[in-house]
């Protein structure tokens, strides 16, 4: 099961950048935990590829800034029965 951790970190980074995906979506796509995705992207990636790390950080900061809106929409959808 354990693959090359550096390759996984690079694949996760590329996926998140291409799809503007959340950590949760990337974890689901790659079959790993959110903690693994976060550790790969916030700690390991920085020492592997600094420019890719900066791009991923930008996407993650955007997602963090928008999460309260997504949460509100999910709650609205839940109670409207959509």
C-alpha cells in the first residue's frame, strides 16, 4: 500500500491545482485520509518542490476563505430538502 511518499505528494499537488479541489476531495480521490493529504501538502511538498507548494498554498487559502459559504449552502440545501 505504501507508495513513494514524494510521488504521492506531487500527484496530490497537481490534482488540487488542476481541479481547485479541497483537501477532502483530494483525500477521497486518492483513497487517503485528510490528515495525510494535509501533511503531504503542507510539510513534505515544501522541501520537494517550492514553486508547486506555493501554488497549492494559494488554492488551499482560497478554499479556506470560501468554506463558510460552502457550509452555509450545504445547510440551506439540507433544510430545503434539495
